[in-house]
C-alpha cells in the first residue's frame, strides 16, 4: 500500500476543506469536481468569488501552475496576493513555514502554495483553519495537475472508465504519472509503461497496481505499433540529469520522442497529453495533429483550478449551476 | 533452574520495572536509550540468559523507574516484542508485551532530507505499515525499523 496516509489528512482537515492530495478521492467526489470544471468551462468568467482574497505562496518558482491558479482566481472575481520568489519573503530571513502560513491566514480566504519540501502542504493545513490547496510539494504531490489530467481525459474520451493509458518517458521521477496512476485506480484502466530501464515505473507503484487490480504492461519499445491501441498517450520529459549512466542517456534520449509519422496506426479517439514544459520529446510536427491535446490540457487547468478553489471555499456545484454572477 | 533465578531477580525488586525478552544484540542500545549510565538507582543488566522463546535474551531491572508511553514507544521501535513488568511493593502490578503502536508521534526521525519534518520545528508522525516498516505522515516515505533513527 502506498500513500494511504493521505486519507487521514483529509479527515483531519474536514473542517477547513484543504486539498493536499486527491489520491484518496472516490469516484463520486472526482465526478463532482469534473462536473464543476465543466460548468466553469462553459462560463469561466464570473464574480462568484467577489470579495474573496486568494493567496498564492510560491516558495518555489513555477510559471504555469501559478499563472493558472491566479487566472482562475481573477476570472472568478477574487483578488490575489502572494509571492513568487521566496528570496523576497521573510522565509529567507529564517521565518518558519508555520509562521508564514499563520501570518497569511490573517489576510486570505484560501492559500495556494507550492513548496520544495515534501509534506509542506499537509503541515500547512494543520496549522491553519484557512483552506490550503497544494500546488506541489517537492516531488511528492500535485493534485491540481492530476485534476486537470483527469478532466482532460474525461473531456476527450467522454469517460474515465476502461481506458488504455500509455505513459511514456520518465516514469521513475515523474510525479504527474504517479498521481494519475493512483487517481485512475477505480476506473479499470490498462496502463502501458514505456520507459528506459533507468527510468522505469518504481516497484512501489507496480505493487500498488497489483494490490488494486490495475492491469499494466511494461515495455521499452516506443514505436508506431506499440502505441496503436492507446486511448491516452501521456508523454513526459526524459531529463539528462536523471541518469547516473550518461552513456545510457545518450543511447535512449532519442528513443522516446514522439513524431507525427508514429501516429498513422493510432486510434481515432487517441489524445496526446503532456504536463509541459516540453523540450524535445514531442516533435513540433505533432502539434498540428488532431491527436495533440497538450495545450488544451493546460487550458483545462484553469477550469479544474476554478473548481478546486470553489470547493475548498465551500461553494457547491449547485451554487455554481445557479450562479447569477456570470459575466 | 535458570527460570527460577530470574524470577527471584524480578521478585527482589521493591519498586521499578523489568524489561525482558530483549534481543541480545539490542541490550546495550536499550541501556543507552534509557541512559542507564547516569542512573543512580539500582540497575541490573543481564545478557545471554537462556530463553525458551528466543534461545538467548537480555534483561534489564531498574529500580524506581516507571516508563511513560513515549518511552515505551521508543522501546518498541528499538526492539518490538519485549516484555515490560512493573513492580510495586514487591508485587507485579502490570505485565505487558511492548508492541509497536499504530502511530508514533515525535519518536522517530524521518530519513528523507527534503521531508518538511527535517526542516521545520515540528513533531514527526509515523504510521506502522507492517511489523517492520514505518511510513512518514508528511512525505509518505517508508522506513524499515532496522534503519530507524530516534528523534
């Protein structure tokens, strides 16, 4: 079993509705958030958070995630405070995380935070009654990315059930693939793990699949034929710094690059996802393919994050459906 | 015969605690944990005693010492399944097997250097995953009991 402890965290934070992890969310809760995101996609600009203050505390730099959260807050009428560089905050003077969170809790209705230390968001949620949204804690968890991945899959496939999901590239260190794997456990997926030996899916996640009756197939070949049966092709970046053996890196670095000519046999409904930033693992000629979905995926992050912010503030799906503040 | 002598040793204690069934290789680790070097009360440290259950075992008898739950949790981490006997007025008032608790609060240090618990003035929390594995509440990393460092 892995990460079952986070179910405990959500129990503890019942009163303040923090989102530290969604790995323990059931189908009902996931569907609820997907329905919320769908509403926000139909009408992303509202005043439903008018008068609210959203703090974005980025103790570690992040471009996409921060912009997405801040856009979500702004488009719902909230005001945003925060910082993007801990060097300019009191953290650099030695202030503890607890003190920073306690201080900001006096000003904000919700705190979105990213931190380089693992478990930082969970700890923050324990020291304040203001809801915390984990925007990434080191290599540990990144629930809003998982939520937007789920929304992208749901939107493009019409369901989360019984899908063939191919994960390609760095499956060892890729936080997003681990989170997605766990969140899909109740939807009867079949995973294909395509990675070089050095970056293959860690044993603990394979064990997790076995314990949860999740089917998976491991392979190292990444060709037109091996991806022909995919519904979702989830690409990740193979980074040089992850390799202990640089000769191995040189050998495999070009083996996990997706090119347009590899899409000839793929299923009509297949979509390519990538958490971005992309470097060279998806050739630019793929961008024009109908299967390319990674930029839309990033846009879906806006709707997913609008849903998460509202959920932690206690705004319900009914509130959103009956919202009269749509612009 | 050996068993009788051991019983006599325990029975001779007026007030205090007896820790029995200590693995022989852990005896001095436990003695160090309990800071017995500085203890001014009567202390008996016995090792390589014959045991039906463990073949050989260690035993500590400490006069005037009564363990709190935190100390018992620490003992459980160092060597699970030891037996603790509490004696008052020459009578055994409590005898229990010390088992690893489900939750350990501020007993164990996380081995993950980028865990928040190693970078903030805060308590650690570990959950028992199985008989020889603990899991950090915060970073989720698992550790084997044999590799554990106490906080």
